[in-house]
C-alpha cells in the first residue's frame, strides 16, 4: 500500500511569517503546490482581505487547515 505523505507545513502567527502579507503569500505558494487554479487562489485571497486579521486567519484555516498546522 502506498501512503501519501502529508506536507509538513506550519504557520506560527507570532513569528514574522504570521503577518498578513506573509500569510497571503503562503496562499499563493500552497495553492500552486496543490494545483489550485489561479482564479481560485485569487478568490481565496480576496475573501481573506475582506475583513480584519482574525478574518484573514479564519479563511486561511478553512481553506488550508487540513494541510497547515497553525500555532497561535
């Protein structure tokens, strides 16, 4: 049996990688890596930018929480 390896991606919100711009860049990186269409990536980013920082993180978690471990 072949097991798919789950990517080991972490996001520490208290580190410099946790700022909004870095999280938005991570959407691009992960989106491309998992094969999302550019329109889907733009849609996710647009929704993330439609609120405050907590909203941005909630949308990110909804979309990528299954492959990214978020530390607060």
